C-alpha cells in the first residue's frame, strides 16, 4: 500500500483514510469480544453471564438514545444528557448489581458497530502518527 504525504497547507482539508472492510467472521469476533468485555465490566460477581440476544449494532452517536430506553425497559430511571450520553443519577448501593446487569443486557443487545473496535490499517496508523506530530496531511489513502 503506497502512502503519500503532502505538505502542510493552512487551508487544505485532511485526507482521512478509510478503514478496511470487515468480514462477517471478523465483525462477529469483535462483537463477541465487546460483549465479553462488557460482562467483565458490569457482570455481578459470582453470577453466570446470561445469554442475551443481539438486537442490532449501533453507531457511536446513537449510544445514549438507544441505551436510555433500554435501561428504562430494565426498570431504571435514566435520561439522555445534553451531550447525548445517558444520565442515571444516584443508584442505591443495593441496586448496583441490578443496575450493572441491566447495563450489560443493554450493551449486549445493542453493541457498538464493530468498525469502532477494528484494528487500524497502515494508512490509518500513518495518518494518526502524522496528525499527532503536527505534520501535514496524508494523501492517496
């Protein structure tokens, strides 16, 4: 893969490289890994992970608008904050395990699209390295 670097111009828009397409197997593996990570984060100690049907994957910008209704369906009073995130206020200590289990159920039902957790390709890594260094744009990606 050839990557060209252009000089830095104040008015030019960066050329953002596109991610590689994921195979079904790769996408499934990333979703499974995300669900496992969610269980590690939210699963109540000593409880067996429930089998939760995947309803659909979601985009980053719809996380709050999907999670809040799901959490309400699980019995928790949550709302969508100004930035699109979910707000739940204080959760009583005796409700923490149930709340965390509900978070897991919602995240397993509506995981983020696996494109957000895919490994960056060479062009994407070069682009990020250049942007972090304050250099010019990557072209031809």
